[in-house]
C-alpha cells in the first residue's frame, strides 16, 4: 500500500469524522450527501489512478536473463502485420 493511498485514507477518515459531527451538519441535506459522495469519488479516483513510475521500475529491473525478457513484442507484432498484409 503506497503512501498516496495511506494519505487519502486518512483524509477520508477525517472527513467522515467531521461530517458525522452533529454541530457541523454536513450531511443534513441532500446536497451535503451528494457533496460527500462526490468527495469520496474524487478520493477513490486519486487513490486508484495508476502510477506511471511503477512500469518504469519494472523495465529497469529486467536484466535479460530469462527468455521472456528477450522477446521484442513490437518486432513480433510488426512481422505479424507484414505477414498478414
């Protein structure tokens, strides 16, 4: 679990605790409930957005020792397209 997910989970918990406080009244109406659901949607999208640096780390770790590491997928696709054309 990454740091981004932990921070967003903590923000969500703080938001739920603040919204459940009776003196604030954040969930008293339909607009408050819709705003809370919208905020939850935003937090979920941010938490689940793919991390582009993860793919780069995997590519850097590939050392070519396995036969699967040495397959050039793009070249295979080009040859297959040329053969089918």
